[in-house]
């Protein structure tokens, strides 16, 4: 995505330029141990600061083509769940989550009403 300042050079307002680049949430705390109790992620880029053992996060319910980034800066792996039990991540069973290790990042993109595809960092 282009830098907000470059978008503004094209005549867009600062607010519009920032909206295009998306929201960033930092210092998040993972919660819950199931899809229903996990912390629901709401920003485009989500930075976890506190991750207790066994806790999780869930992707947002959003439009096809939308994406979310998750960075796990916590002390433990975090389970990343889809937004509902009828949605798949990659080839996992619908509703199942995957483990995102410490100091790693995942890029998730909604490709259909029932599937997310996720790329993991090294």
C-alpha cells in the first residue's frame, strides 16, 4: 500500500489517505481458548503484545478481498481462528485455528464467504 503522504500528494485528504492504508492496533492481549471466546481482531494490522499459553484471536467478519495482518509479539504461540465455525483457513477444518509462533506474522486474505488464505512469515 502506498504511504499516506504519497496518496495525499494525489489530492486526497489526510483522513481519506489514512483510511485507505487501514487501521493499526498495537498492544493487544489474546484471550479465550476457543473460537467463541478468542479476542476478535478489528484492525487491518493487529500487533499482539500479551499472549498467555493457550489463548487465541479470531479474524474479522469482513468482505471478500479484505485482508488482516497479525503479528505475535507475545511470549507464547497464539491460536488464530476464522471469524465463524463455518469458515476455513487454508486446508484446515472449518472453524479450526492454527498456531502462530512468537515473533512471527500472518497475512490473511478473505477469498470467499467460506475461506481465508493465510501466509506465514519465517
